C-alpha cells in the first residue's frame, strides 16, 4: 500500500468532511455532524488556526485523517488533543492508521508537550488494544462529559 502522510490543505477539506461523516456513522451517530467545509476552513487555516490535520493520501484520494488541537492541563501545561483519527473502512489494516498515529505522537513531541490525549469509545476494542500496545494509558475510570448548545441554553434559562 503506497500512501504518504502530510498536513492537510484547503483543497482536502471535502474529503476530510467525508471521513468525519464516516466516523460519525461508525460511532452510531450518523446525524450528529453539523459542520461543513466552510467551518473546517475557517477553524483550520490562517494565522489563528484552531486545529492541525494530517492526511494519509494515496494516489487516488485521502484515505485517513488525524485532527489535533492544543488543550491546557493544570497538571501538565500545554497538551495535544487528538480529536479524530479516521481511516476509511475499506482501508483499515493497511498501516494507514498506525502511520497517522505515529505522526500525531511525533507532532506532540515536536510541540514540546508533556502529554497527548484522546477519547476512545469503550466498545472499540481493536482501538483500545492498539493504544495499550503502543504504551498509552487507557483511563477506564473517567467518563466524558458534554453539554450541547440546547442543554447550555436550558441550563442558563435562555
């Protein structure tokens, strides 16, 4: 399998959005994606880019992505958060996911952070096992907490 890992460019955004949608479907939330290409461009490019995205490209198309951004830990300082690592279903097992993961870890070290972090669904056993084999610590006693826009407005009585 011939592919290369590189930073995403604006022209990649439609395919990146396809992969985001594929991930949402895989995670059993096919209707959850609300962003569009314009949102991705605004947030990911320019002097105040909020995220960095790496793509795995074959001669035919982009087959995988890893999207990261910075967070701040009161214990560690600046950290890298891996939001999504996605490989098209038919391309899983080709080494693309491992290559993207390696790029994220290398990028994290290049940025001088003390920790890279991400979330994995508890039923995604292959991913959990992969992360554990790589030396990552899967924190099974933490729950992710989220509040969507509607809940925020309701909480604030808006």
